[in-house]
């Protein structure tokens, strides 16, 4: 299995393709997603009338820091 990625910092689009090479041939699994910064999610939530309740660095409630590889945000009305 190969993962091929291309990231455009201007549009924040990540194009990814999971390429499987097997005896039966090549299988492609394309994915395209837009990366979002926590501050951008906070702004969208505020525009929608929500407020940030909590933010974690993972599903187990780890602290969110500059070194966090992910963020879990909890918003409420």
C-alpha cells in the first residue's frame, strides 16, 4: 500500500490517494479534504451562534497544545 499526498497551503486542500498494488492489479482510494485550523472552527461556530465549551488534543481528553496532532472541539448554544 502506498499513500500519495498533495497539500495546497493556499486552499488548505489535501488530496490523498491510497494505492494498493496486489496480484489482482492496482486499486486506488482517492480522498480529498480541506484542513481547518481550530481558530477557523471557532469563528464558524461563533457566526452560527455557538461558543467553545472545551477543546482537547485527542479523544481521551488530552490537553490541546501547539504540539497536538489533532483537536476535538465541543461547542454549545
